[in-house]
């Protein structure tokens, strides 16, 4: 980022004094205020800010919950009920945190889907994308360990199933599983280390997020056209344009979030987790939280222990290499008619796998899960490389500014041929502030 | 906003005025929102319902003999209950108010009052003294029947309390506090 000394001159002598010694004010000014941002970003680009908001929310509610929680199998379950009943606003903090996990994953999946659709993973943003994949994997580990902490039936049995994934590794598998447990089953040692790691990992995520934003600010934002920024006519300063837009999106997002927290806080959870963990009885239907269901479906689709585990982890790790699997030089799916169809089928596939992951692992469900698993991987391994070669992209706009102007001219024309009401101010105003 | 109505007849003010209003209104809503969401995060650290439920302690004091003390827990703190000897009571009564460092009785059971021995002891039972056993300096527990005034002595920083638990020498600013209490019957003391 900065590192080359202050570039901006500040009127305030105190700010100038600080900035000449630690150019943090210049850095904030360069990266968060005047930072040039493509002027055509749509609302799918606000999920980055929403995710930052979610990370902060989860850390703040998490730290306050940790003030009342105890990672001991004898009291953990009761301690959570104490938070719900005795602690001032404990119910609110816990519901914000529990629903927050779902909202966080909803936002991150939107963010990833946007990246896939508009080709944000392609050069020069490969490292930015890979850091994002690492954040996703860290988020999943954190969410899984957090779900163990209330020590309900789903906590204990979820932990048992997921840790047993590692037992599929040939030769060392059982030793690794015992090492993860700190014993011969999911017990106190497991709970204690999961709590320690659940507290640690969000800060690791925050660290990787800083790298993610750093990488973003080197390459700059991608945009709906996928065409690189060519001149200052293509951009607007981050503040106030994007700060206000992101802020507005966060407010809308918070309304949805608050609806869950205040009206259906347990809708996304599982009632079995309000029964204390019993190591002698497994619940009839053991399912992970909704955001992990697609991966769970892929695990169960493979009729082999090691194979299932490999497929499940591969479904995440494959994301790391898609910058090199996609052979098309056009970034945005807007100009890739075939890729666009393939992408939307892939989205349907993910939703279908999510549904199948919640269904019993038998009969038609398994067969469907296999078909969708095939498409999930086929999209990355076959369609991405092949489509880039056989597809004829639509003509790209010369620049972001050209694209925006073409759109507003069209709107201008529509207004005049339409009812005639309203002045086409937008058309004239849009390119004014360059 | 008064200017708005007089501007152009369309409810439109000059750009700056209207925008300024919107900025301030938005900022005000944001400030209220942040304040109201901050409160739960602050209040969660206050004593919870379970802690408040421990706010009263019942003690059987029938076995307490003259010159004997007992200590009970109330809200996580020690409460000294002492049946004083007549000598101790006399000693406390003889001290003129002018010699006291803190002339407030610090006894919520009588409201406000001067720190006379009668105001410090249980009403109608001048031999009985009930006090929170926490030094008013920095919270250590004073030793009983010690110090230069035959009452309590705090070993941490050398505060001396007399036989009525009143601060007489040392850094502590106040007399030992007296908790709210009641006697449902002769032999039962309820603290809190």
C-alpha cells in the first residue's frame, strides 16, 4: 500500500505531524476515500462491504458471548441456556451470532457467485481470488467449530462425523482423528480446543481479509463489463459514491438479518441442538447447517469413504485453480452467452445439492446427488476450459465509460418515447462528475 | 427547514440547505441506531439474573455467643456478624463524633445518620454488629479484633477500624459499610 512516504498534504498540523511519521492518514485517504472505483459497479459489488460488516459483527458478538460461556462438557450446554435466560441481552447476542453465521455465508456465496459470473478470478486478480478461497475455507472451519460449542446433539454428532472424515486417510487416519479429539471420542478435550480455535480463527480470517483487500487495491475492482479501467473517465472516487452505496446495501441487509434475529431466530438451526449431547444416542437425521449442505451432499454421493472425503475437499480446493482452468480472455459472462448458461446451471446445481444434502441418503436422492456432483466438477474441469475455446463472445465495449454512456443514451431514448413524464436528468448527470 | 417553504413553492430548498438537512437527519438516525445497538453489548457485562438472585443470604445466629464473630457470604463478599462484649460497646460509645474520620453511619437500615454506636449497631440490639467485611480503601478483608482500636485492622495498607467498624486511622476513607438486613425472627438474620 503506501510505504513511499506521505503524498497528500494536510492542513491540520497534527495530522501532518503524524502522517510524516506514519503515513496512515495518507493511506486511508488513498485507499478508502479517493480510491478510483469503476463507475458501473452494481449492487452485487456491495457484498464485500457487507462481509466486512459481518466479520466485525461476529467478532464483537463472539467476544461478548465468550465472556459468559465455559468450554467444559459438564456445563457448556447449561452455560448457553444461562446466556439465553440470565445474561442481560444474552438472547440477543446469541441470536445475532447464530443467525449471523447464516447471513455471513449467504453474503459470501453471493460474493463468490458474483466473482464467478463477472470473471473476477481472472488475471490480474488470481491471488485476490485465491485469498478469498482461503477465507471461505477458514470460515467453514470456524463455523463448524462454533456449532460444536453449545454442546447439543447436533454439536456432538456433527463434530463426530466431521472429525471422522480424517479417519478415511490411509494408514495415519485413525491417529489423526484421535489427535484431533485429544481422546478416543468427541469429549471435553475436543470441546476445549474447538473453543480455543473458534476464538482464534476469526482473527486469522481478519488477517487474510486485509491481504484480500490489499490485493484488491493493487488490481482495482473488476466491474460488470469485465473491461479494465482505462482512464479516469471510467471511475469515481470510493468516497462518497461507494461508501454511501455500500452503506445503503448494509442497511438493507441488516433489515433481512434483523427479521431472522427477531422473528425466526431458530429457523435456520436444528431443534435437536437444544438437547444436550448424548454420546450414546445419535439423532435420526444428522445434517450440517444449510451452508455446508452442498458439500455434505457431495460427500454422501460417493459410495466410498476415502473417495467421498476427497470429492468433498476437492469441491473447495478446485476453486483455487479456476483462474487457470478458464481459457476465455473475456471476463464478464455478460458477453459470454454459453458460459452464462453454464454458470446458471451451476448455480442451480449448488442449490440442488444443498437440498439433497438435507434429504436422507437413499434411493433417488443419491442418484441425483451424483448427477449434480458430476456437473459441479464438470463445470470447472470441462466447461471452463472448453467454452473459452469454442464460444464466440459478444463484442465488448471500448471502455466502462462507453458502456455507461450507451446505457444512459438508451434510457434517455426510452424516456422520450415513453409517457414523457419525468426529466431524463440521470442521463445528463451520470457522466458529469468525472 | 423553515427556509424550505419560502424557497420556490415546490417544497424544494436551495440544494445546500436540503442536503444539509438530509446529512444531519441521516447522521442523527445513525447515531441513535449505533447507541441503541451499543447498549446490549455494554449491559451484558452487568450482573446477570443469576447473580442478582443471590442477593439475599439467610443466617441462623442463635448459636452466636458474646465476643464471638461469624462471617457469611453475601453477593460474593464476606459479611461480619459480631456479638460484641460490653467492653467493646462501651469503648465505641465513648468516642466523641469529633474524633471520627467519617461521621456518616453508612447504615442503609436507618437511612442517613451520624456515626454513633447506636446508629452502627443493629437497632434494639446494641451488642450486635453486622457489616460488610471489605476495607473501604481498596477492598481487602480486614482482620478482626486487631489494630490500635480493638476493632478491625486491614493488613493491606494499614487501615484501623474501631469496635463499631468506624475508620479511625489509615488510608481508608469510610466506615465499614453496613448491608441492608432484617430479622424475620429472633434467631434469623437475612442479609440483603
